[in-house]
């Protein structure tokens, strides 16, 4: 049985690649699962292979776990399509998107055709692995977790200062507004006015009224 050796690379991670041998009569689903056996990802997510040209332009689609739109369009299923049905070029290329909700895109290129399989080997078989695959969901923001873990910003400055509730008294002294000192000064000024006879405005005005004479 002839073997196809495919080189699989991440579109955004050129330093990560896998070489996978697949029997010519195996399906696109077999290749799909073999890729994620090599990456460590859970393969059970909607994904598609696309027949591609040398510029990695997407052509005819072959899908896995299709949504209703793909079902309505009658996109062929990976489990039903043998790889040999789409090998027309000794360097045939497939553009492959894994998990449409949080996608990774791959380039899959046929490197060579091996005429005989190796007895005792289970295919598909990963024959070469270079680089560590990125985490499957490593870059996804979790708003729920962020809402729970984010501390109250109003108290950040206290946390940074290692604020101790026992230091509250010292803290209040530092932030004293001086209002009490102003009130105390006002009282002293009023007492000083009374001492010189300027505190009672009404009595002072009576002495200046016309006709006022202490002798009468």
C-alpha cells in the first residue's frame, strides 16, 4: 500500500512542523486526527481542509463536524473522502483550519509518495516532529476570570504601601486638613476685638448718634 508523507506546519509558527505518513486509502479524517495526535490538541472541533494552490489559496472544502450552513451547502465530510481522491500533484497542498471558533491555520504539503508501508507500523504515523505546538487555548481572554481576579482599584495604592489598619491613626495625622486650627484662630481674633472695645458694633454706633451727651 502506497504512503503519502505530508509536512504540516502552522501558518503563524514556522518553526513548528510535523511529518506524517498516511496510507493512500485513508481519509481526511484520519489525517485530521493524526495532526492533533502530534500537537496534543483535542481534535473534536469543527475543522476543514481546503484544496490549495502554490499560493495557499483556498479551493474546494472538505469538512469535519459541520455547522448547519455547511450541511446545507453539502460540503463533503472528511470521514467519507479518501486522500487519494484529491492527490493530483506530487506536491499537492491543502490549507487546513482547525476549530473555527478559536482557529489555528496550517499548511499541509505532500512531500513524497512512498510505495511500500513498513510492516507492523500503525498509520497514520508521525515520523518527524520539530518544535513545540502552542497551547490550544493559550491566548484566549477569559472575561469572567478577569472580573473575579481583578482587585478593587480604589485600594490598590494601600496594597502597594502595605497599609496596616493599625496605622490608621498615623495616616489621619498625615492627611489633617487644619480645619481645627482655623476655628481656634478665629476665636482668638474675636477675643482680641472685645479687649479693645471693637467687639460690640451696636454699642459703638450709639455714641456717634446726634444729640447723644453723657451730661444729660
